[in-house]
C-alpha cells in the first residue's frame, strides 16, 4: 500500500505552473516598486500628521497643547527615520540555498523571538507618550467638558502599554519552545 | 552556467515537485499560487549565489522548503491548532470513512491534510520521502542528522501503511 501512495503522490495531476525569466524579472521589479511605495506611504502619513500638528500649534493658544503638538511632530519625524532604517534588508543571493532547513528555521524562529523580547516596541510606544499626554492634557484644560474623554484616552493608552510586554513575551515563549524541539533534530 | 539557465533547467525538471510542495504547505488555492510564485522568484534569485556547493536538486529543495517554512510562520495565527510531530500523528484518530478511502482523489486529499498538520521539518521530510529523495539527501537538504532522518522515514512508512491501507483504515 505504501508503494500505491507513492505512485499516487508522484502521478497526481499538477497545473504545470512555471514562470519565464522575463516574468520573474518583471515580478522582482514590481516587488521593489511596492517596497519603495510602502516606504513612501509611511513618509506621507508622517508628513500629514506633522502638518496637522503644525496646524494645531498655530491654531490653539494652550501651552500644553502646543508643547504636545511639537513633541508629536518630533516623534513622527523620528518614526519616518526609523522606517527607512528598519526596512527589511535583502538576504545575500545564495543564502536560502546554502542554508539547510533546520538552520534556516532556527534562525527565523530566533529572529522572531528576539524581536518580541527586544525592548524596542515598548521604547517606540514610550517615545510617543509625552507628546500624546501633553496634547490631550492641554485639550482637556481648554475644554473641561471633555475631561472624561481625556481620562478614557489615558487609561486606554496605559492598558496598551502595560499589555505590550507580557503579550510579546508569551509569543516569544512559544518560539522558544519550538527552538528547543528543533535542538533535538540536529 | 548562468542564473537564467540554471533556473530554467531546474524549474522545468522540478516544477511538478514544487507544486506538490506548495500544496503541502498551503491549503488555500489563492495563497498557494502566491507561495508558488514566491518560491520561483526566490529560486531564480538564489541561483545568483550558486557555486555548485551542492547538487542543483538539493539547492532547489532547500530554497523551496525554506520559503515555504517562512510562509507558514508568517501566516500562522497564534490561536490556530498547533502543528504536530510524526509521533503525535500516529496517535491521532483516523476518520472512519471507508467510501472516501476507496476514492483516489479523496485519498490524496487525506494525505495532504495529514501532511499539513505536521511541523515544518517533519512536513519537509515526508514530502521529500514521497518525492523519492533518499535518506542521505534528506539529511543534506534538511540538516537533520542521518539517524534522525532514518527514524523519521521509518515512522512515515508505518503511518502511510496504517492510514492508507487498501480499502481504508479498517481494511474493508
């Protein structure tokens, strides 16, 4: 029966999917264009937020809101710089073929685990905190009837910040367990 | 040999195997097509760095499985059913459907469903075994020790024999 299964596997009908080198080159160029476009979209989004905050700065006389708007502009400027730096670098051409699957999987799981364990996501979130808090504190001071909204924003923000680390660690733990299992196979 | 020529020759020879591999990693037809494209792109790119470090077949299978494993990791949902090892598969209950077992297409579907439950390395070993790759080459492609490769192949043969007996799991 095992031979029947092998025959069944090898003789199954396939679609005959193939790509010409012309098609491949075209797709590679499309991917690179999409990657550049994604970076441009991040720049555009950051620029829009900076413009909006600049408008708030010019419009609202409240000192807290103005200070918050400036800090938010600086944060998004920093985000735009980071977006360029953290763009996924292309692996060397032969890496996928030079690397046995076990090593590749170990490296990939380790990378994902390390990203989740890194303090960077928390640091990134905290960089936005002072500007965010000042801006909404100024907003609440200028509009006393919106103070509950300010507190709601504050609590939501605090909950998100407090959850980032334990949630990331939980997922990192799962990757760690998978890595431990892979160790037995080498 | 040029990058283009290496790709054309290996794609022509191994295109059906790459399709079967993609189906082993991805059940959804749309995502499977994307995965297959990704594999072909990665293969073409990779041949720029090929210096006969290994056989072309080993190279192709490594690239394909590495891309597919990345795909599984990327699309995995955290609350999805966990993937299992070959040991766990042996102890999972077999669906009782003698009529389905007699149908070759359904048998193929069951085989793919079984493969997709497996963890990435085990999935790779079983698909390479089904493609007729020998144990030594499986060890070279996957990086697992020869002893481990032989043990897994032995388990695979046992599972295939018990789950895909002629007439179904009960032998009817």
